[in-house]
């Protein structure tokens, strides 16, 4: 199901980009200022549509994951001692906060690299995601019910895959938006 969503999203972005390129007029002559503004406005609209599609896809990935796999607390052993339960909850919240901080820092680094026109490779992104997920895993694995350990490992693997999918969606959207910008520039210059 997840791969179908990715393929559908990529096709939607590709079709949206080709639709934009196909709507350009024959601009072999000089172009008026309103025509240039219309091309720029169309490009901005298409880029915003691509971003909206990507955001919806990323939300869908996360929602589908949690619908299928639940949440990390579903895999913990039941504790009857309130003090132990409180200590566990504090430790898990700290691990979740650390994971979120790592994800936030990765996003900042990714956006800074894109802005500097030196985007991170998917291998580098995946390596950082693997590191942050394994740190989270190590922090909470001691609380997992032994009977649910196999499901927990699948949960952790799925969580990592969802984060990687979201970055793949970001990359696909960024590439599609670059194509839209290039097409708009080419139309304005009259080379398209």
C-alpha cells in the first residue's frame, strides 16, 4: 500500500509538471509583461499545488502507519506499580522528545542544504534516520513486553520507513518544482 501511494504521488507530480509545460504558448516572438506575469503566476500555482499534494501524502503515510501499527506504547509490558509506570512514561517521553529533536534537526539541515543548492543524498538522509531510530529503539526496548517484541521490531522498522518515505516525497516534490521553474524560465526567454 505504501509503495502504491508513493507511485501515485510521483505520477501526480509528474503529470502536474507536464501539464504546466503543455499549457505554455508558442513564444517565438517577444513577450509582453502581462504574459510573463501570467507564466510566473501559473508556475507559482503549480508549485503550491505540488507542495499541497506532498504534504497530504506525508500525512497519509503517517496516518496509515499508525492505523496499521499503532503507537509505541501498545508494545509495552503492563506495569502495576505506579512509580515504575511513571518512571517508564518519563523515560519514554524523553526518548520521544529526543527523536523529535533529531527529526527537526535533520529537516533544518535538509532545508539548509537545499537552500545552499547542495541537497543531501537519500543515502545520507537514510543513514541519519537509521541512527536516530536506533537511538530511540535502544531507549525504549527495555520496556517492551517480551511477547510483543517481534511486533515492536516491525513497528520500529515501519516508523523508519515512513520517515524515509516522507523525505523521498520531499525530494520528488523539489525535483518537480525545479522542473516547473525551469519550464517557466524557458517560456519567458522564448526557448521552450
